[in-house]
C-alpha cells in the first residue's frame, strides 16, 4: 500500500497536548489497520520563533509542501505578544496557507446533540444545526499590498491594509461552495458588503455568473455580511453552505462556531486546487479553537476538535471515507457515554483529562 | 427660546412611515412644551435617486450641514439594486457621514425587559443586557482609496478596497469610547485584528497610548475582532463599551443588536467633533434596522427605533436630558402595557399598527 505522509505541526499552547492524542490514533491505525501513515514533525508559531527566530522555518515549510497532508494544532500566546510583526506566531500559519495555496477553508459548524444545552442560544435554535462555511483563504485583506505603517511625523502614523480580489479567485472558491452544497443541502448563500466595497461588487457578480454557468441546479442567495451575521444569530438553520471572503469568513465562522456550543469540538480543512496530473490537493487540517494559553500544560484541554480535524484529513486527503466516518462516530459515542473535558462539562457528566478523552476515542474507534 | 433645527430624511421603504410618527411627536412637543423645533425635510437614498439621479442632492446636503441635527429613516430596496454604484441608495448615507464628519457612531445594544423572550439566546444570557458599541464611522475600508474595479482582459477583473487609519482618527474615537465608559460601567474593550492587519496594530497601539495618557481610570481590554464576535454570542454581559473600526463595527454591532431580540427597537447616533467655538456637534440619528422593503407601505412597521433615535437626539444634540428620559420611559411603558407591532409580537400581547404604536408612545410621553 502506498505510503501516506503527514506532517504534524503541534504549535503552541494546548497544541502539543491535543496533537499527541491524535498521534497515538495514527500509530494505532498503522499497527491495527496497516494504514501506512508516515508522520514527521515540525515547529510553527511561537515555538518555531523560540527555536530559530521565524514563525516557521524554510525547512519545515518544505516538509509541509512535500507532505500529503499537514495536521496543525494552534499558535500564539502572551509570551510572543511583543515579537516583531513579521515573525509573530500567526505569520507561520499565514505562510503555510499562502505558500501551499490553500485557498479553500471549510468550516463545518455542527451542533453535537449531546451538547445542544451548552450553547448560549435556545436549544431549538441550534439543535441539529449543520452548516458549512466556505471561506476564501489566500486572498483579500490578509495578503493584499500595500500593507504598511508609515510615520507621518508629528506623532502621526498611517496604517494601510489592502483588500484585493480577482475574478479567478472568487470563481474557484464559489466552485468549491457549489460542489460542497451538491453533496449536502444544495443551497449556497454568498455574503459580502457590495453596498460599501468594490470587492463585494465583484464578488457578487462572479458568484452569480459562476452559478449561472455551471451550478444553476444549486439554490443561490446573497446576503450582506452584516445582515448575515445577524441571521446567523437569529435563525442559523436557514443556511446550508455559506461562501464568503477571507476576513468576513474569519468573523462569520467564529460566530457560527460559537452558536453551536461546540467550539472546542469543531475542525477545519484548508485545501488547495487539485493537481492537474494526480488530482491530489495540498491540505492542512486544524481545529477552529485557538492555543488556549491559560490552560496549556494542565492536561485538561479538549482534543476532540483535533480528532475531528484528522477525520476531515482522512476524508479529503486520503479518501478514507469509512475510517473518517468511524472516527466521527467514535467521537459521538464517547460524548453520548457522558464523559467530558472541562470546557464542555455539564451536570450529570464525568469530567476527564485530555489523555483520558484521547484513550476513550481511540477505544471507541 | 432658541430655535432648534432638525432635518428629517425619511428615505425609503418603511422610513417615511416611522418618521411620520416621530414628526407627530415633534409637533406635539412644539405645541404642548414650547420646544421650538423647526423641521425641514429632504430626500435620501432611492427616493432621492428617483427624484434627481443622486442618492442625496447637493441642496439637501447643505441643509444637513446647516441643521442642528438630522433624523434619518432608512435607505435601499430591490427597486434600486441595479443603479450605478456611485448613486446607489447607501451612497447618500455614506456622503452624509463623510461630509458631516460624523466619526463617532454610538450603537447601544440593550435588551428591553419586555422582550427578553424574543431573543434567540437564552433569557439569562441577554436579560438586562446593556452594552454600547462605539464604531469609527468616517474612516477605514469604507472610504479609503484606491477603491476600484479594473478590467484585466481575458474575462478577469481586479477589485481593490483600501483600509486606512491614521493616529488622530483612532485617538478621537478612543476618546469618545473612554468618555462614554466613564458615564456607564467604566470598561472599554477595543477590538481589531492586529494579528493580520497593520491597521489593527496601529489601532491597538493608539488605543493603549490614549488610555495611558488620559483615561487610565477606565478599565481597558483588547480582543481580536473574531474572538469578540464569539464572546458577544457566548456571554455579552462581559462587555460595557466596545470600541472598534468602521467595518468590524458594522458586523459586531449588527450581531450585538440581534442578540437583544430588540432589533426593531435599537437606535444609533452618529456624532462629529464639538465645534471649537460653540461646542455643538454635527449629528445624525437613525435606527439600526434597515428599510424593510417587504413590509413597506403596509402600516405595520415598528416605529420604536425611530423614537429611540429621537431620544438620543434630544440628549446629544439638544441636551434635553429630561425629555430624552421621558421618551425612553414612554417606550418602556407602552411595551409593558402589552401592545406590540408584528415584528415583536408574542403570545398574550395585542398586535397594533405603526400609527397606533406612535399614538401610544406620544400619549405615554
Ligand atoms: C490565527 C489567525 C491568523 C487566524 C485568521 O485570522 O485567519 C484565525 O483567526 C483563523 O480563523 O484561522
Ligand atoms: C447601509 C450601509 C451602508 C450601512 C453600513 O454598512 O455602514 C449599514 O449597514 C449600517 O450599519 O449603518
């Protein structure tokens, strides 16, 4: 069987703790199922900065480009609040996204039935919620130039960020959203601020044209991004797939994740374009939550989002659909059994550690 | 008594219906209390476009600049979806904000006790909620240049929007936020994306420096804007005053408004700098909700946000604190009496029309 190469980038904070649980599952799959994963490890974020002054080294970047898939933990923490802008922890993640050309970020916001009571929303608003946010990830204000701070004298500075989108960038992310919708509820809602931003005007035009040309079997609607934020709070179940740009996607997917009450549980996949010859896509998988420096090192972090990210990896990078579903089912089974890490603890459940949760999931797998 | 001049710009959709209820209150105050308001009226948005091809005419713009205060209804609707970008309905509002230099947008998100059950959030999460979003309104990506769409040939276009902030712009909006906080819960949370945007880095630096120099009696915290969106959904009562830029403010204030379940009830004030001689500020007051074209002309729109906006006008433009409080109390009294417009209707209440709600509020005033 062909070797499947995965680069593990645990990062900072709780990253290493949750990654090590998934690592144990990977070993288990190699030993028991002959899965033939070959893992390597690298540094990213603050830990990479501490080791060699960059948020990711060129060597680790090369490994990421060569791997079939990258599993990413989380980056950042107060320790690195004052490092120079270009080498701040997030720069490592942004470089991975850009250099691997991971333009399509898939963020499912699902409400685990066992957790619908931990949402701040009324249970009937979130029960059974299952939406997918498709966020453009290599364009927009994250990468546009100029991106500068200029000293104007007299104590005045001017900061500039530039939002840039070209037709092809919008077309390809819209394509991903429509394809995803076909395999789900067949509805796409596109969000932008065309009433204020020229990039919103182009976004709206290109999504509309792409729909007409290739995907008119899918139901398409448009919403202003601010109204979209409102509607997510009001009645999120009206949505199936949401497609939006890099910055709006950042905001809206965080709001959507929090709605579910399952923030510590939500994975994401960042995909590149399929290779013209092999069809393989570069890909990185990471939890939606951050590095949670306040609980790092205590062994109490919730590893479920990391496992769920690995489940997306099995599906999208290795086409191991059965294994992916088995892992997702294992997570649900463990939750149904009433064990919880501290972040999702509730009355009548048993609180367990990161390691215990990892063991439980591997056992249920 | 000096004359108090108000320009009414009802706009489109339900704008004229809700404005006419407030107009009746203004007449009432002139007749009964000798308030000496002098109102004039103008066109803005689609109705201005229909009349003279611009989203606001130069003549009405001059009236706005000359008035002590502007009351604004709402703009936009499907009828004008395809008018050229520069004369779209929103352009009228944006021109008013820019030409009147209304840099400080105050958006209170309060949960009316009578309505805590109409929120999609659990009652305990929103009951008693009272936060104030202070949004920068004349800078950022709304107005930065270049703002263009360029044809690149081969069916490709490039759209650019530019986020620009200078030190003085951040300083003055931070000042407003700290002043407001002193009169409330004494806490400010500043939100930006300094991990991705240079304008976020400058924003953070300037807010921090302003705090240190003049407002260190106020408690200041910082949050990334995406995390801020999450925290608004998770536990909004942790906030007192939130200060943020134009685009993040647009998104976050809409999310905050929807949390309260009182969207049709929420007002906003947009203020300029105090005049160096007179201390007077240019100001525009408008509901947070939009023009609701689907229910326009039916006489069922909720005029409360428009009344609440006028209450802010009494306070901030005319220093009529007693009258402002009296009006706010009248709104609460009417709600307590159990009458509702359709948008906030619930079991056991009596549904009434726009006009009936207007009458009830004027009577309770
Ligand atoms: C860490 C940060 C740079 C990142 C982003 O803004 O994209 C994060 O918020 C995310 O959503 O993945
Ligand atoms: C109508 C539109 C231009 C406006 C904005 O984006 O500022 C609105 O959403 C608001 O929040 O006042």
